[in-house]
């Protein structure tokens, strides 16, 4: 962004932002637990961090993830045996391991389509993570401004589709 090679970057909000870069939140994305359908904890429909401490965990590599996700994972890893943790570099890998029964994957909920062979469980005591776009400026750049507005509308529409009311 600083070198103006790209106009907009979509990402979770991070720390250490620069004054020359602006951030606009598009959505709050919750962390969810994904388990094989029929998992004993799936019956409740939601999890707590305490529940996750008792189960084998599949997590994204904390060194490559944003701060809010790391906070969730670090709370779960307390007192957990290393043999009960699988780290992955991609959410798709974590979900595949969960589907194979290796444990519960904790990932951001970007899944519009739900696999009927998996249970998608909200994590009651995990704060949602800010997801949005970074850009250098919108002033004097109507295409960039229009793009950011279209992305915002798309997130709002997607939120309405997932709204049970």
C-alpha cells in the first residue's frame, strides 16, 4: 500500500498500523469451532473456551495470524498438552483435519456454505474480530472509493443473508 503497488488490501485489523494507511471495518467475524458431525460437543450448538481446553485442538499458526485470533488461541492453549494441538497454515487444512476427526478446528467464520458432515459451533466467550480493508487514501481516487463502498455493501448483504430474522 505504501508503495502503491496495490490499492486496497482486505485483512483482519492488526496492531502497529501506520498513519499513512487507513482502515475501514467491513464486518465483525467471529471465531468458530468446527467439528465432525456427531461430535459430543456439537449437540450444544456452541462452545466455550473451557470446552476447547478439554479437546484436541486444530489451530492456525499463531505466528502468521492477527492479534485477536492469537489471543483466543493462547487462552485455549493454557495447560494443553502439545500432543493435543495441530497447527495449520490455512483454514481449509484445519477444516479438513476437523472433518477427519482429529479435533476441533478454531478458525474465523468465513464459511458461507456449510458442509453437512461438519458442525459449526459458535464460541460464546471469544470476541469477534474486526475484518476490513486497508487503503492509503480515498481522496482523489473515485475508483478506489467506489470499490471500498461496493465491498462494504457486499458484506452488509452477506450479513443479511445469514441473519435468521
